C-alpha cells in the first residue's frame, strides 16, 4: 500500500515548455506550486466550489466533474512532461476527485438513506457537514491509494493522474455518505435539531 503524505517534487525538465494556460489550469491558479500539501489545497478549492449555490445539485455537479476531468486530462498530460510522473504541481486531479466524492456520496445517500432526504440545495447545514466529512475522507483515500487508485497512480499518463483521484473519490464518496448519516442524522440532528 502506497502512503504519501507529501509528494516528492520531481526534477523539472527545463527543455519542455508548457503553455501557460495549461499550467494555470492544471495547477489551479498556481496552487500546485505551494511547497507543502498542494493536493490538500486543491481539494479545498473543490470543497469551496461544492458549497456554491446549485453546484451540489446532481446535474450541475455531474457536468462540472466531466468538464474538470476532460480539461484536467489535457493539462496533466502536458504538465507531466515538464514536471514528471504524477507531479505535485498538478492539482486539477484533486479538484475532480474531491467533486466526484461529493457526487458519489450524494448518490449513495439517496439510494440507501431515502427516508432522510439529503437535499443539499435545501439544507446548507447538512451540505456543510457532508462536505467536511467528504473532504477528510477523500484526503485519506487519496493518500492511501487503494486499488484501482494504486494501479492508475503507476500509469505514466494524464489519464492515470486523473483516474487515481477519481478512484479515491469513489471510496471516499461511499464512506462520507455513511459517516454523514451516522454523525449528522443519528447524533447531531437528535441533539441540535
């Protein structure tokens, strides 16, 4: 099991030039160049996006993830030639994976806990708790790299860079839905509601 809290910085291949637009988008406005925990900051950006009005609705969230994923493929592919395999400078993969966590969590919540409506557009407090739990769950699974994330992490391609975070988002989404149900509906709402 791979365990990396902080990615090592690869040597920069000075001979490869990357279009500044790819660098800006792939690093999410240079967040990827933060020296420590750039992936965590990328996940925080996704958490902020998720909290925006309407973004958490199924169709908007799905469309956002598809758009971020496709753009991320191109940016990650270009940037890996300069910054190396799964470079820490690329954080658009964390944005996609974190948003995927919220999508999967919302679907799981609706499928398995339908008697307690999870409508993030209507209940901001639930959305906030779910968002925080999902953030920590994603960071955990992104660091631990269970299969198939470990498989994709070894692929030297933009697709591998993006898919290892999408894979982590799958696990994190399921866990965050269950934990939100247990923490929020079984405890917090009982005592605070």
